[in-house]
């Protein structure tokens, strides 16, 4: 892909600040599980200040996807993110699984989250990432109806592409599980994740290999991290050391909103891959 100002490739770190919304979304008894809640609370109260200080020192602006419930519950963290000039994207209301919600419930979840973000940020979110990446057949239309420019949930390419949604386009900035920190670091029985936790260097090495591959291909690298996982002390120390070198590798480090705007420009010029949203009329079995 072509990138601004002659950059050889593009890069972005995104954080999903789920906090303890995961525990509450997992079931009606979640509020009783103090240990699990405390693990989630580490994100906005300890990890976010650590991450933001690194970004400040290195002059970076990046993207944070935050459930609306977390925006209301952890206002100090949200205010600090905004003060650093970072982008806030929508990540559902309380990390609910859209695939288990009706169309009207999905719309309600979106509207509540948009309202919460707009109240703090002074703008409506332009980007969306579905909790657990669970994009339903209805969600793209709901997003476009609400003015969203991009989604970051679908996985049909390494680099940004345009989703054709009944004649309308939604920019897709694709993640995948190889750039998500749940597999190496999540150990959360309460929500069904019991991964073998890897050491900081071993767990982060695949992300850095993905970065090198994106550089070689002139594509996009972006990480899907969580403050309460990658923001832990030893892991973030590894990231900081790597970042200090990575910022000199010729990448355009940008927010996902900036990357989406660039992709939309390429789409308008006919220079971006366009894929139809993958809907089927029924079972293919």
C-alpha cells in the first residue's frame, strides 16, 4: 500500500480498555467476583498511566477502544487518554457479545456507548471494534447509519480494505489473533480463557516478527493489546525498549482514524481492495 509522506509501512498500537466489563458481561454473578474484577481494574488505574507516560515521552498518539460502561466507570483514565491527544473508539457498551444480542439490542448498545464517549470526548467515535470480534450481519449497517468511518473486527486481509455494505463502504482495518495479546497472556477462568501464560519477551516476540513482516511488505502492522495484560510492568518494559528502536524503522505510526482516512482516500481513487460483506442467506451445509 501507499502511505503518507513516503513512509515505507504503517504501524499502530491499539488498546482495548475493557477493565472489568468482561466480568460483568460474562454473567449476572460477575459483580461478586472481587479477584477477577481487581484484575480488570488494573488496566485503567495502573497500566493506562504507565502507557500514556511512554506515549508522552515518545511523542505518540494512538487509539484506545473503550466500552461505554468503562468510559462512565473510569473517567480519570478516559480524561488522561484524551489529554494525550489519543483517539477513542467504540467497543460496545459493557463488552457484550453482539452475536447474542437482537438487532434492536445491538443498536441500543451502540447508541449508549456513542453517547458516553461523546460526553467525554466532545466528538462521536469514528471507529468501532466488536467485543470478541463478533460482527453480526446487522452491525455494519448500524455502524454506517451512525456515521462510523471504520471497523476493526474483520480479518479478510493483512492491510486495510473497504467493506461493501449494500452499496455503502466501511473501511476495515483488520486485526487477527496473531496480533492480539489474549493468546500469550490471558489467564481468566471466569470468562473461559485459560491460556498458558508466557514470559514477557517470549509472549511479545510474535508481535515484533509481525512488525518486521509488515515492513518487508510495505503493509500495516497493528497490535490489539489490553492494558491489564500488556500494560503489566515487565511486559511494558519490553514494549518500551522495542518501541524506542521501532520508531526509527521508517513506519508511519498513526491512530486508526488517521489510517482509515488514508484508506478512504485510496478507495476514492480506486486504489483499495473492496470486498462485499460476507453475508449468506442461510446455512451452507
